[in-house]
C-alpha cells in the first residue's frame, strides 16, 4: 500500500468520525457509541498506518 492509497482513506475516516461526533449525542471523549467506536477504530488504524508509512519512507 502506498501513501497515495492511504491518504484518501485516512482523510475519509477523519471526515466520517468528525461528522459522527458532531451529530451523536451519546459519544463523549471517554466513551463512544458502537458506531462511534467503529469509526474511531478505523480512523486510528488508518492514522497509524499513514504515519508509520511516512516515517519509514516508503
């Protein structure tokens, strides 16, 4: 996977999480609803992959 592949996926995950957080009345910084947890996990995984990919110069 290249940075070109990761970046758009990472940005889509960021947008989805932000949109969810703006509308969800259940999510808090300490606890997330099931959908919020799924979106956060996706965002976190893609962010880690993107940052690691950049650090390793690939």
